[in-house]
């Protein structure tokens, strides 16, 4: 037999004495047996065995059985009384009022029965205190509703009995009153304007006084309008209808919350010593909650059961698949299927099946944990939460999770599944000749890339090297240019700074697509810029057909495009730096260079460093500029074959491998490699910035 605690404990570990004297004696003997030795231990063990064997004859258990028998009879009798009361209630009462009257009657009857057993069990004491609270608070709610209905009916009658003659008379009087008050306000405004014109008050004071006069006029007219009997009663009707539809329910809810809160300060006693329900029902979410008497939570959890056994498991077994075979299809990749079956479909549906099963397992664990926690709490002495408490916690502590859940589910399907699919494709043999059917290839693709095997692998390292040079060159130059421009224009002695700032922001404001296409035309062999340089370097000069010059051109172009963003960031930070820092530096005799290196640059970097790291990551994967400018050219078949060009980055190389040459597996492998590398570099970069370290 498992050990009972001598005391009970609630959720914040407050200690309570046991009222169940049988369990108290068992717990006491178990505690003594632990400390005893020899004959004393044997005697105590025998005493405990006898106590358990004569459980039904224990004095407390006899009283408890008698109490439960009387409780059953009382509940049957009370149900009859409630039925009789329903027939006697005033038919004119509202539904809410009838329910409250019945609830108040039940509370009084229940209190009279259970208060005789408060020393026997905590359940009786809790019910007694809950009934006392209802008896104290419900009459005020009933009275409030009755009074609201009374006032509402009175206002409706008054509104209906207002004569049209009286109403017309008031409208005429009200119209005259408005004209009179308006004239007073206008006269007062004229006086104020004269004072402002004479220089007695300022323009701002004049505007404030006029605004105040207009506000008072509106208030006066509104107050006067309520002297109309019809309008006054209309507002009363509107107000009372709101009270009856909203305020009454709010007050009832307050009573419910107060009643449920009492459960936190009264312990519960159970003969259970092991959370058996959670282990026996974990495969059926909702069943454990049902056995724990959490009925609304049980209903919600049963929807999870439906999802698990009607959607997740059948889909994982292949039922309901488009053309796949569930999780099994992820293993076979349509190897033994029909000619029209495609391996990629089997893979995607297999991944989706795994995600559905993982979600199902998470939900099963969540349900198990919930039931297990409730059982352990009851064993400890803490009462389970009723729906009123659960709902309150859901909309307070659990609100962030409720809001984020839809986004998390969408993220799984639009982010995680494509990412996992890409990773798995990198371990297959999907290529130009195996588009429909392909199998698993383990690490062959990674081996080919790392060892530089074949045309695809041999040019991988060269393109990687150029990508790194491009990233460092374009990003660093762009950051430096943007920062220098921001520093220059931050000088108060420069005139027309707003115009210059507008010009420097144009590369960021104008769509980069248009800018790149414009430069592509200018730098073509017959473009204006190339024609100009041909006059200097000769007819053979070319930008787009010379690998070295073409690379320099794209680096300069991206530096110019990226500088505007850095310029904007740096300008914002520079304008927020206090002038007192520079004044203090001047007093200390600091040179302009010292102020730049010790004040300006550290403060700008502190604010913008995480974003600047993002610039490097962005440029590493800058597909648009390279592809739009020259499609990755110039092309050298002897060096790159037909797979890439001299300015291709890894991202454009991946595009050409997968979309133009159908090497999806190799493209996926490169994607995985650069993704892991970029995540690592970005993490190290962010981690080493002052802004992140201080966080």
C-alpha cells in the first residue's frame, strides 16, 4: 500500500489537517512504521493491517457512509422541491431572474443540509461556504435586475404617453435656446479675437479659449436636449436594456467566479495514492478529464481524440492521401508503385503524415499531463479546477498561446514542411533522368560537393569563394558608404541637407528591380557608360563580357543600392545622440577624430549592428541583382560548363541547377549547406553585438 500524507496541501502548499480520521490514522501509522525498528515495526505493521482490514467498521467510515446515504436522499428531495418552485414562480419574471431565484432557493436548502457535516468532510464545508456566498450575493443581483426592468417599463410607458403637442413645443423652445446660446458663444469669440488682435493674449491662448467655449456650448445643448421627455426616456430605455443584457450577466459571472475561488482554500481528501486514471486513459484524450469530473474540458479534449483517430492515424497509414502511401511512402518513395506515381508526392505526403502524427502525440501528451497533474493535485489535497476557473485561466494566462496557435499551425505547413522536404531531397538521387521516380542516395550528394566531384562539385567551391568575396565586398562597401554619407550630412554647416538626404535615399525608395534593369542597359556593350569607356580604353572594352570587370560592377552596384538603407539607419541614430556628449568631449580637448571613434561610431554600431549583420546575410543570398543584371554571366563553358556563369552566386547557382538543369537533389544539398553556414554566422554575429549581449 502506498503512503498517505498526514496533512493535505493546496496549490501554494498551505497545510490542512485531515478530517478523514481513517486516512489520518493510516497515514500516522505509515509514518511511525518508517521510523520504527524490530518488534515495534512488526506490531505497528500488524496494527495497520488490522486497521485496513476493518476499514468498513471504522467509526469515521460509518459516519461517512451514513452521510452519503442521507445526501442521496436529500438531493432527490431537493430536486422535487425545485420542480415545485418552478411552477410557483411569477410568470412575469425574466429568464435570468427565474434562474437566480431557483439558485437562491437551492443554496438555502443545500446550506441547511451540509452545514451539519462541516466537521466530517471538507466537501460539506466547501458546499456550505459556497451556498453562504450565493445567499449573500445573489439577492443583490436579483434586486438589480428587477429594479432595471421596473425602470425600463416605466420609461417605455412614459415615452409612449408623451404627446406630439408637448414634443413639438419643446422642439421650438429648444431651437430658440440653441440660437440664443450660439449667439452668446459667437459674441464671446469676437471678444477673444479682439483681445488677441490687440496683443492682450497669444494666438494659442485664443485657440484654447475658443475650443473651451465650443465644448461648453456642446455640453449645454446636450443637457438641454434631455429636458425633452421623449429623448430622456429613450436614453433610459437604451441604458437599461444594456444593463439587462450585459451588466446582469457580468454580475452573475462575478458570483460564479467568487464561488469557484472558494475551491482554492478548501482541501479535498482522496483514498487514491497513484494517478491511475491518467495512465489508463492517455490513448483517449478527454476520457481522463471526464473521469476527473471536468466535463467541459473533456468535451474539448474529445475533439482531439476525433482528430487523432479520424485524421492523423488514417492519413499516416495512407488513407485519404492524394497519391501517396502515408509514412510508408516516405520510405519506399513510390519504388514499387505505378508508372504515374511520383516519388516527390510520396515524400511530401509522408512528411505531412509525420507532422500530423507528431502533433497527435503532442496533444496526447498534453492531455495525459493535464489528467496526471489533476490526479496528483487531488492526492496531495488540491481540488481540481471547474470550468469557470479553467476558462478564466485560458483567457488570462493562456491568452498568448491561444492567439499564437493558429499562426503556429500555419507556420508548420508553409515553413517547416517545405524545409524538411528540401533536407530530405538532398539525401535522394533526384536528377534530370529521375524526375518521376528516385530513391534514397544517403550522403552521395554532399560527398560530391565537398570532394569537388563531377562538374557540379568542381565548380561549387569556386562559386562559394566568389560568393564570400561578393558578400564581404558589397556589404562592407555599402555600409561604409552609407555611414560616411550620414556622418557628412549630420554636419550643421552643410546647407540643403534635406535635399541631399532625399537624393541619397532614392536607391532605397526606387524599386531595385527598375534600378538593376536600368544599369543593365547602361552597362551593355552598346550602353552609354560602356561607349564612354570604349573611347578611353579602346573598342574591346566590355563590362558584361569581362568576368573581372563584371564582378567589380555588381559589387559597386549593390554597394550603391545598399548604402541608402544604412544611410537611413545611421542618420536616425546620429540625430538621437545628445549634443552634450560632444560638448563634454570638446571641454576635455578631444579632436574630431577622437569624437568620431569614441562617441559616434560606438553609438551607431550599438544601435545598428544587428541590422548590419542582416545586410551580410541578405547579400549572401542576393538573387535579384545577379540574375537581373546579366543572368550570372559572362559565361565560360570551359570552366563552368552550362551550369553557371562568372558572377553567379550560390543562390543563383542553386536556381540554375534545380530549375534549368533539374538537379534538385544537388541543389537541395547546397541549400542545406549554406543555410547551416548562414545560421551559424548570423548567430555568432548577433551574439557578439553589444545590443544582444546587453539583452
